[in-house]
C-alpha cells in the first residue's frame, strides 16, 4: 500500500471520530460522581481493616499445643480389656479361609484321636503360664475368652465318639460353666447376656490334657502327603482331696479352623534356653511340635485301641508304633526309591594287604597304582615345515 493511501485512511478515521465526539460529548459530572464513589468505597474498606487488626491485637494470644502425631496401630496392637478378645478383620477372615482349605475328596485319608499330656516337656508350652502374665496367656485362657465373647462355636463331647459339628450338637457357654462348676455372674438380659468370670477362677491350671483329631491325607491335585489338626478338646483334670480320686472332665469339641486366626497371633515360649517368643500357637500345631499318644483311629467298628488290643501298656505301645510305621510306609511308597543295584557293586569292602612296616594299603589301591601308566607325550615332528611356493610366471 502506498503511503498516500495510508495517510488518507487515517485522516478519514480521525474525521469520523471527531464528528461522533461532537455529537455525543461525555458527561463530565457523571464521571466525577463515579470517581468519588470508588474513593468512598476504598476508604470504608481501609477503615474496616484497621478495626479488625486492632481487635486482634487487644485479644491475648493463647498458646496452641504442638501437633502430636498419632502412631499407627496394627490389629495385634489394639488395646482391649483383659477379659476380651480382638475381633477378626475381613482380611483375617479371608486369609483363614485360604489357609484352611483341605482337599474335598482325597484319594487317601487316615484320621485318629491323640491325647496331649501337658506335663510332658514338649507340650508344656500350651500350659504355662497358668495365670496371665502381661501379654502371655496359655491356650485354655485364650479359648475361654473366645467362648465367653461368643466368637467360636462349641460342640458336645461324647466319650469314645468322633466329634460331630452339627447344629444339634452345639452347647452354650452357660452349660459349660455349669458342667465344670466354674463360678460366674451374669450381666444383661436376653441375647445381650454376658457371663463374668474372674481371672483367678479360670481353670487354666486344671486343664492339663487336650484331645486333638488329626487327619493324614494325600492330595492328588498337589501331589503332597500332609497332616492337619481338625478339632481340639480341652480336658480338665481335678483331684478330690477328700478321697484322692482324680476326675477327668472333657469340656467340649472346638473346630480348629475357627481357632486358627486367633492362634496365629498369639505367641508362646517353646524353649527353656531361648525365651524369645518365636512361634505362634498355630505354628506349634502346624509344625507338629507336640508329642501325642494315639488312642483311637477311625475304623468301621468305631473301636478305640483299648477295645481292640486291651489295656496293657506294651500292647498299646505296640499298636501305636504300628500305626506310625504304617504312615511312614505309605509315605515312602508314594515316591520312587533310588536303585540299589549299582550302589551294591561299588560298595564292596576292599581287602587289606599288609606290607612291610606299619604301612597298610588296600589291594584296590595297590592295583590302581600298579596299573597306572604314564601318559605318552606326543612326539614332535622332526621334519621341516613345508612352505607354500607360489607359482611364478
């Protein structure tokens, strides 16, 4: 664009702007009123700010406490009343279901009942301390609290019979207190009734035996041969000081799977030399750290070992050893054993050959030394190396 055209357009623009300004002149009075209104509003804002700052200065400053960081508590560290137990979380319930999975239809199963005598050294970890000592409690005290909190189910104990976990076989905690003659008081009514038992009245020192049901099974899906405790029954042993007789009272049957999540977070002392609490009660049963005597194996006639072989100690011991040998034999026949033919030929004893002096060596060593020949070294060729001769033209 040429400069003359640009200046022509600019002149026309200013001309029209001047004509419009002349036709609509601005109202100077209105503009002045707007400016004064803005000044007044700004003055009021400043005045309010000064008043607020004066009131804050006049008030005494209160010392604010320093923020305290609350430590994170795990489920096992939650503090509860001494006679109560911590409820299970959803994660603990799901984990217990995964750990308690047993083969539905095993191809081989052997069930038996064992007696654990807590007076034996291997089983003493379940008995002591007889009274709670801080965080340490014995197995029956834990079971007693769980029964009182209605967190586990109890089933009727029938002499010389296998445990039956059905609705008709359930027993209440009040029935157990009455049958074992444990003093108690009640609190609340109806479904909210709670039985209060003093810590000193819990017969932790009287429960000196346990009966457990143990299952040996072969899982074809995983190819494993394993054992598992499926039920446990505390047995109370009391002595009548009038006539000196011993009264044995089994309390009830309890499914082990309902106890597992609570046993897994309760530690116990398993050694007199290492006082560290390194194992849980669930580890104690899963690792078979107990020493039990077999009193019955599940059979078609539903007979105990005493009914089968008699009450003589030697006959009972022989029957128990026979059952253990059967379990070991079944375990061995599951796997292919190494061939012993090759090891029999190489494992022959070498005849000794006496020589001069006190030096003795075996005939095999002598033959090996005699027949050992030095390795022949490769002879060096005396011929001169051949040289490639290129054909020349």
